[in-house]
C-alpha cells in the first residue's frame, strides 16, 4: 500500500474497496499523519508555500503564476526593490527576473540541477519521496550545525591565543 501526500489529503493507493473498516482506519491515519506533517514541515505543502505570495507580478492564468511557482517548490522572497524574487524551500536557490511565459519547474531544474525536489516534477509527494527529501534536509542542517560549531571553536581558540600573547 502506498501513501500519497497530496495538497488536501493523504491517499492510500489501494485500500480494499469493499472493506469499510479498513477504509475508515486508513482515512483516520491519513488525516493524523497529514496534520502532524503540516505542523512540523509546513513548507513541504504547496498551499503553505502559496500563502507566502501576498501579491505576484503575473496573473493566475499565466504559466509563471504564484500557484505554479508554489507548486515548483518556491516561496515568495521578494522585496519592494525586487518584487519577483523567489526561493526554493528545499535547496534555498533564489531566482528572479521571471517572465510570464516561464515554466517554474524548468527554470528550477536548469538553475538548480542538484535540487532533488525539482527533479520530482510534482508537488504530490509519496511518503518515500517525503522521507528521502527530509533525510537530505536533516543531513544539510546537521552539516551546517557542525560547520558553525567548528567556526565557533576556531574563533574561541584565536581569542585564547590572543589573550596569551598580551
Ligand atoms: Zn530547489
């Protein structure tokens, strides 16, 4: 059985259609897991990314609409001076200079070919996709933490050496 995370619900791909009890249980589990993930990982959900776009330079019916950008993993990252800057929630790539006929997925992939979210080409994540992306994100956070700590300890060491010299 595959669990799908869509924007509005989780779907078990094949709960037995004739088994009401199994369907009810899977619906309940789906809802619980969905609510939990939404709380801990809001930006994994397209609708939450879309909420970051209070306004956007192109209309909703254009290929480069706020909706399509949110689907392709982007959150609004603009300012008054740069009203069309967006950032990928997953790889942190920022992009601007959009044209209304741009395809956000294609732009994302060509400017950040390393982004495993962009490679999926869908915002309907399967649980395996979610777990893989989440794992990668956790490793990134851990490495950054280790890096920061290293810098902190190097700075501390320099301070001690400075004090010893004076
Ligand atoms: Zn990305």
